[in-house]
C-alpha cells in the first residue's frame, strides 16, 4: 500500500500530464470508433431513400471526419505537452490545427462535389430527369476550383498574410504569367468556350474537315480534349484548336442521307421510266424512310457505259449500324425492281466497230 501511495503521489505531483495525454488520445480513439459506427448506420438508412445528395454527403465525410477527429485530438494532446516544455516547435500547434481543419473541410467539400457529380450522371435527377455529362463536369470543376481557392485564401489569412496584398501581387503577377503562358491560357479559355457554347459533349462523334480529327469525345479538360479515333487510338487536341477550325458533330444529325447513283444498260432505255417510277414508289412505302424529308429519284445522265439515275432520300434513324442495314435493304430492292423488268445494272464496257474489206477475214471475239 505504501508503494502504491508513493506512486500515485509521484503521478499527481510531477507527471500527471502523461495521464492527460493518455486520456486525450484514448478519448480520440473512442470518439473515432463511435462516429464510424454511427455513420455506418446513417449511411445504411440514407441508402434506402431516393435522394442522391445524402448518399454523396455520407461518402464524402467518412474519411475526412475520421482524420479531423485525430487532428484535433493529437493537437490537444500536443497542447498538454506544450505546457510542460518551453520548446518553440509546440508554438506551431495552434496554427497547424487551424490549417488542418480548413484543409479537411475543403477536402470534404471537394469529395462531396465529386460524388454528387457521379450520382447525377449515373442516376439522373430524383425526378427522373437526365443530366448532361458535359455540363455536370464543367459545373463540378468550377465548384472544386472555387473551394480550393477559397481554402487557400483562408489559410493565408490564418497564417497572418494579408489577402489584399496577395490579391494585388496576383494581379501584377498575372500579367507576367499571361505573357509567359499564352498557349496555356488560350487552351483554358478554349475549354471554357466549349463548356459555354457546347458544340459537342462527351460521347459525341465529331470530325473536322480542316484537320485530321475524327472520333468519339471521351473527356473535355481545361487544357486538352481527348478524342478516341475509330481505330481506338486516343487523340489529345488542345482546346484552343477548336476556336480556329470548322467542326462537324454527326451525333446531332436529325436524319441520315442515302445518296446513290445507279446505272442501267443503254439497251434498257425504254424500261427506265418505269424503273424510276417504281423505285420512287418503293421509297414512299418503305417504313424506315423519312417521308417528311426531301425524296428524289430521277434520270440524271447519259454516262459513257450506262444510263444513270440517282436516289436522294433520308432515313428516320441516325444510328450508324441501323442506317447501313436500311441502305442495304433499299439497294437490294432497287436491284429487284430493275431485274423484274428485264433490265440489268450496267458495268463499264467498250464497243469497238471495225470496218472489214471484202477480202479480209472477219474478226472473231472470244
């Protein structure tokens, strides 16, 4: 008993701060353990609701909240130790704690914005509406940049720097940076114009008659746009390029066009008016041909080896594969119409007329 009493007196008089540090660390551990269990149950409950925002919030705060608890706990333990020593390093605990809290809160907000963007793109709005992927990506990037810049300014203010002086220096430095990084800024504003004008979106098929650019848009960044070409190669295009080239977006076409020239033999000239008429009637009755668009079937030219007529019409679908199936069906039907009237589709031929004297043997062709 005397030994225990002496040890308790030793702890209470000289080294009770060790017990305080232990209590703070142990309390931090218990708080972190309890909050994880509580968040797990809340996340399960929120998963049963239709709202996407609560799911994003729970996923966003899970890790930052745990780190925040430990930052605060260890900083309070450091305060206890700082009271027992004169080391100057412990004077950094308070500002580091404030900076840590700001960084963790900013991190949580950035995570929340990212998870909300993913949920909206994947599931749409709670009312069943769809969300444009490009617009959601642009808004989320702007929000993340705003959060990061705000957090940086608050940290500078916390550390004792004058924000007005920083902003003034940034204005002067921005001019110098603008001259040094003109291409980078041009690409940045080019990306901004893409988000505002929206000439294409992620997933669109784009092509440029001015440059060798054609493929499907995979990602629109602030500096580069990634286009996956049809041979599956990634093509990285600086955003400033799109301000100086003509760009086609076939993904937004309303119909696809069938424009074909078909030639029949000169021997079938008497049958040609009937063939042209029946081809046009066939197109009018075809279920996949758009009847509200321009439709033309006309004799067009006396070609060197054929009598040419053309078909000009549009399909209802814009799907690339379905379009070719419809076009194939139309061409087969045209072939059947020509054949049903005893005609033939012409192919390049040449006729040679030779004048043969009476005493010359006639030529024979194999």
